[in-house]
C-alpha cells in the first residue's frame, strides 16, 4: 500500500490521484443522497450527537458534585468512558468494515440509551464510573461509523468541508449541549435530564438509517476478524506516515483537550468570584471558537504545509495552557480556552485532509485514529485527576506543558526522522 501523494508532498499540495489508482473512491450508490443532502443530513446527526455528548458531560459532572464526588473522583468518572472506548475502538473499525456503518451505528446507539436511563439512580461515584464505562464500550462503534462514512464521502462533498463534521459535532458538544445542561438542571431533576439524553440516542439510531452510507465490503481476508489479524493489519497501517503522525498528534491534542474539559468547571468553581456555571460559559467560548475555525478554516488549511500547521497548533496550545494555568478571572480563562480551541482545530483539519486521501477502507483508519483520540482523552483526564491530589487543580495546566513539548519533540525528531515512508 503506497502513501498518498498529498502526504508525501512537503507542501501538502499533492492530490489523491495515485491513491485513487490503488483504491479509487467509491462511486455513489444509485440510491445515495446528493452531496448537498448528505452533508445536511449527516451534519444534523453530528449536531445531535454533539448535543448528547455535551449535555451528558455537564449533567454528569453536576450530578457527581451533587452526590459529593471530589476532583479525583470526577476525573476518574470522566475518564472511564474513554477507557471503555479504548478497549474496542480498533476492533470496531474492522467490524464496521465487515458489516457496514449503517446497521452497526443504529445497534450501538441502544446501549447509551439504556444506561442513561439508569445513571440518575447511581448512589455514588463508583456507580457513575461504571455507567460511563459501559457507554464507552458502545461509543466507538458510533464514532468510527461516523468518521468512516464522512471520510469516504469527502471526495464528493469537497476537502474544503473537511471540518464540517467536527464543526457540527462541536457545535452540539461545546455550545448547545452545555447551555442546555445549565437550563435543564435548573428546571428539571436529574432523572429527566438523563432521560432526555437517552431520547437523543434513540433519534440518532433512527436517523442514521437514512443518511449513513456503507463502504463496499472488502474481500474477506484470511485472518478475518481474529485478534492477530487485526493487530497485524493495524501495524501495517501505522507504517504509513500520514496515519502514524496523525495518530500521535491526535493523541496529544485529545489529552490536552480532555485536561481542559474535565477540570475547567472545577477550576472556575474554586476561583474567587466565579461559579461552576462560569466554567460552563468558558466551555462555550472554547466551543464557539472551535466551530468557527472548523467551518471557516478548511479552505485556508487545505494547501498549508502540515508541519507549519502542527507548529501553529503547538504554539497556540502552549500559550493557552500558560494562560489557563495562571488566570485569576473569567476573561483570562476565556482567552485561554479560545487559543486552545484554535490550535486543536488547525491540527484536526490537517489530519482529516491527510486521512481522507489515504488509500484503503476508511473504517479501519478511523478505528486507529479514534483509538488515539480516546486514549489521549483517558490519559488527560486521569493524569489531571492524579496531579490534583498533590497540587492545586489549576496548576495541572502548567504541569502539562512538558508533556506537550516532549510529544512534539518525539513526533518531529524521532517519528518523522525514522519513518521509512517520509519524503
């Protein structure tokens, strides 16, 4: 399998023509929706998905505080979903490649629906953590289904719209979801709040049957879905620099974002003059900038050299962590959140550009990419929770800086320098 020309070009200007010759883009099925209809329907599902995630994250944190959970327990609760996702994300990609994204997504939505109906009856942090873990075991099948469907259709809707999926998802996750959570928790009890979340999963299960597309199934491999076969093919995929580099960068980006999201409400609640609701407002600033960047910057980054883009993301992330770790009021926290979201958005757009041009089944590549994302989210939340036992919760942002720069050094000086496919 050869690397796509785009990832081999030092300027990132290459096209996926050679890749297409290896594995040409799938032609639209006779009953496939037009690019415009697909984009509208898929973006709507992504928006609802984001709302369910953002709503669940805030409601879960509020509920955890209500039942007496401390910062460490909240970090553990928020990390358990990601831990569950890590366990099945790569197999999910291979299962979806075999059975199709449409039916897998619909079935996988039923687990979170049931668990969210039960969560408000948890009597302690352990019950909440177990519930989030079970949800985490279902979510990868949904996320990889969405990612693979979007990547497979990106050649039809245009690479300039590479950020629309994440933009719609983030609009729900970081804007509408948290805002809705503050309203719900003030007017209804937690039973109804979690019931509404469950209802959203039901809506998505039905909607996916109309707007999802399935990749043409690959020829059955001799190794099938065995563990050894999955591991072997995953290793082969990671030998390509566009995949391995994107996965490393997604890991550290997700870990940094998780560190921010898991503790910003706690940081605000412990800061003089601020409340946990102010923490939600900070999340809204982060989400607004992310949505703006993802929807508007796709055309700007599609010809940008990837190492320049990654460098921009690193600088913005560094400034954000410094500001977040030293802030003493709402304005500084908001500025840090905006800078962090801008850096993450630039990195995501470049990664999507590279992965969409990679030959092969997108569900398998998406599985590896999302494994990196979920592992990073777990590490960020868990590391922050552990550090908060020994240092002030706000200081975790400053203490993350060495990790960020060590990861950048590994990527540029080790991975980039030793990868046999590097141009």
